[in-house]
């Protein structure tokens, strides 16, 4: 079902000019934009689904109406994003051999494994197993878990999280990776990618709920279904097989190999750790894979810079949601994605409007509205590998993913606090509003690594993320307790569900202030020659430094 872009635009005409305040970001206009994006006619905005064409038409029409220029493929407004879906077919077989005995592993209850290589199946016969501890290579922290060990043809067994996650006070590693605050090195995505870089045939992560920050049920929720962008060299980033095993499976495996799992976990918290082959242990798998290709699109717009057009500042959000699913009590099947991430998209459009109404910025200001975030940050990942504006000369990326709808607040909670110099600019902008910035009180949840800004962050671009679901803001009415109630209600009841729908009862004054913070910081940066940088302790500083000559 397609939705006429003229009909969608008409929804915005209904917002009278008098409703636009003197402040650059309008709560009324944010609401009107989200109302359109959450409309059932867009069928939940699934990538490649029946609502994509209408969504893309609406976004491009809005950018055109604002007088922006296209920044997509071949001078157009969109960037084609080729996606591939992988489905593990029923009947997958997994086993481990240790201590002279072979044990079949039950899929979903003991192991969950898949591939993101474009193959029809994976067969592994008696591959040696090597325990690689936390599997971290972090030269800026003086840490290398691999020590040059050859992993070709072998299965690397990883611990989840960072080397200092369970460190006791007084251990040399304590605080070396931020303690309970997760780094990229602790994320499962990093561990799979590092396994591929190290040449491993496969990677298995030992699941522990505390370290993963979610239960085993989350691991198996995909039911063997995964997505990726089409890559020229998938082997560079994906091992042939990747997955998780339950902790008790790992404990039994180590014991049968004559090893003590807990003792080795403790030894992995030392910089002198060396990979340990599991004596006599082997892993086998026989998996049939069904693949399918689909095409989706990013939307890209720009205001070319007046004096530094080759340098850029980017604002971004994702347009996709989860399409349609089981009906709720009212019979509605559309997962509208109003807050996640209709609010972020509305923020991008409002910031674009503010720039379009002001003087032309010195640097190019770009606007990216991504597809397939809900499939694994894939639209932004494709852009990061096929950028229309070079990443080394992208001064910053500002991303919005879930913006709160609960009203005015004394502060904004910052996900990823302590990462880069943009945070000082953000604090100054907040002070001008009479507000403050509060660091995410739950950094162990690793939300900083779970939004689209991360696709460019891991390639060196400094970023700021507005994510209202991290923790409750200190609301003017009801304080932090009321803010936490909003977060808990949204995440437990409506996140990725049918009830994430537009509401006339929203109070978007606080959202407008949060979005205005990014606009203020980005506007100042777009009219300067400054290059923000990552802090010395950030895992991304070294990556940014590799392209320093391109910013001189």
C-alpha cells in the first residue's frame, strides 16, 4: 500500500504558522511530523515493506520543501542499501567432543549459532577449540588477548564483556576498561569481528546474564534469523560461524578438557593472559542456511557549506520500524514506531528546517535518515562503508534515537558520557538553557553501542547520541522519579510494540529542548574550523588519529 506524499504533506499544512515558536525547534511541528510517520498507512515502516515507498516519498518531499540539496546516489535523494537475510533452517546439528566423549548440543537451549556469510550451509568437522579470554585487542590500553596465536581453522571461545567487568578492587585490571561501564570491546559484535580479523573459523561466546546484560532468552529470540548489508568481503568481518553457548555447557567442556572455567576466567583478567587450547576438545556443526536479498534505502540531504564544503557535520535518525505483528487488544497490528524512531526523524527534519531558515553554514550540513536500524544498524553501516561525504572530514555526527515525550526537564541524560570533546560543548549549550547534562547511570547496558551513530563512531567520527530510554530525565513535574516512570512504562509496555503510537497527550517541550541542544552544538561546529576529538581513554581515538592528515 502506497501513501501519496501529497496527502502526507497535507497533514503538516494543518499546523498553523502561529504554532511555530521563536525557538528553532517546535514541539507542535515535531508532533505533526510523528503523527504522519506513525500513520497506519505506512504499515510500520519495515525495510523493503509496503510502507517504505510512502515513507521515502514523505521524507524527500520534506527536504525538498525546505530547499535542501540531495546527497544520495547519482545526485538523488536516496542511497540504495542492499540487504541479505540469513535463516538457519530447522535441523541444525552441533556437538562438542572432550575427554573422549561427544555431546550433542541442543539448539536454542544450549547453543545458538548462525552465519552471516552468503553460503548455503556451514559444515565444521572436529575443529579445535581455543579459549581466548575476553578476546580483546586494545593497544591504547596495553592489552592483547591473542598474543599472535594462529586461530586458522579453529573455534575461538570468548568471555562476554570487558576484562575488568568482574575485577575485584586491587586487581591491576580494575578500572582499565571503565569497570562496569561497557566499552566496545565488551560487545558481542566486536568479539565476532575480532574473531574474523584473527582468522578464526568460528567464534562462540559464553553467555552469562550479568556480563551480557540480558538473559539467554534474548540470545535465542531471533530464532536463527539475522540480517546484514551485502559486503564485498564478508569474511573480513564475519567468521564462518558465530554464536553463543550456555555457561554450564562451557563449564562442562572445560572440566572434560581438564581445565577449571572459573580459574581461567580469573586469569583472563590479566594482561599476561595467553590463549589456551582446550586439550582434546573439538567442535562440529552442520547447518543449512537459507538466504534472501532485499533492497531498501537511506534518505540523504545536505546544505552545502559556504566556505568549507568538503568538511561536514551530520544529523541522523532511522526511519524504519518493525512493520506489522500480532494484534493488540484493539486489533491493531501495526508497530507504529512513533517514539522509536519517529521522534528522532522529526528531530532531524526540524533541525534541517532551522538550518534552512538561517544563514548558510560554513561547513556542509548533512542529514541522514537510515533504514534497517532495527535489523542491526544496517542502513548507517552501509553509509559508513559507502559515505557520500568522507568520514575523515566529517567533524561530528549527532544522532537521535528515542526522544522522550514526558515534558520539560532540568537535564538531559547523555548516553556515552566520557567519550569525546563534544560533551563539553553540549554542557555549555545546556547551561544556556538553564539545564545540565547527566551521565547515563547505567553504562553497563552498553546503549552507546546500540544506535546508528556507532556505525561512524567505530570508524573514528566523534558523535553525540540523544537516547531517551537510557534513564529518566529530572522532569520539572515529578522529578527523576517521574522521568524513570516514563522510561519504564515505555520500555516495558510499548518499545517495539503496537502501542508505540502517536498521542495528542504528549508533552514535547522537553524533546524540543533536547533536540535544540544538538542543533546548537552542531550549528556552532558547522561555522568553525574546529575538529572535535575522542578522549584519550576512548577506544576510537586511535582510529580517528589514523586519518589526521586529511583534516589539516
